[in-house]
């Protein structure tokens, strides 16, 4: 079955041109949204994604009608692929049933991955630069009452409580709890043995 998806950005715009294209392309069922494509949370899109089945083809006028970012496009195409559904965009002549379409999809994926890696690299460089200037201190440590921690630490070492209970009581993650234990033991010169 050929399933059409039509989108315009506002209620005031009409879908006539896209609807006519759907008729020309022998689309049997059409889902429509009249809102921005910035989010994937569109009622027509969600209904269409729930309706399509293996062997169907989703037809759109252009990729920009379907998704506004490479990330969203790849995510939606992944969802379609899992369902065994193909995708065709008239404007870009992008068709996942063809070798060319599959190649373009691979290129989109590679570009999105490159974009993610560049963002992470820029973040790391920015943090390194801020650290050099003394402007980056990282996350603030979680404030824990020292007396309360000492009391719970001793109770744990005496077998009277568990790390899970202490974390819940003091509002700590397990990783933070064990970091605090290590710091406490180093500060007080507590030597680890096989038993503790």
C-alpha cells in the first residue's frame, strides 16, 4: 500500500498542491499535519507511523515535509525499516527501494554521525579552554552532612545497613557513595583489608 504524508507549517496554509501530487502518485491513504516539522510529535505523523505495515511505502512531496533535521529523518527511517516499510520522496527522487536510495541513506547516517562527533569535540575543546582560564569547575559536588555520612559509614562497616539504604537516606547515587567512601577512608587512613 502507498501511504502519503502531507505537511504544511500552519493551519492557514492549504495542502492542495501536495494532495494533487499524492493523487498523481496513486497514493491510497493520506495523513496530514498542519504544524511545524521541528518535532516528531505530530498527530498525523504518529498515526501514519502506527498504521504502516510491512510492504507499504511512505510517499512524501519532499524530505522537509517529513522531517526538518537529519537526526529526525534517520530516526523515522529507522522506524520504517524495522517495520519493513519503504520511503519515497518525489522532490529528491529519494527511494529506499533502490541501491541509490540506500546509498544516500548511508551518507545521511555518516553525515549525522560526523555532526555529532564535531559537536562533542567542540564541547571538549570549550571545556579545556575554560579550565585553562579557571572558568570551568565542573559540576558542584553533592552536599552531604559529614556527621550523617560518618554515622552511616560506621553502621555499614558494622553490618547494620547497606549501601542501597544509605544512598536512599542521604540522596546519593551509588557512584557518589563509593567516591565518598574512598575519600573518607583516605582522609582517615583506613587501610582496606579483604574483609572490608
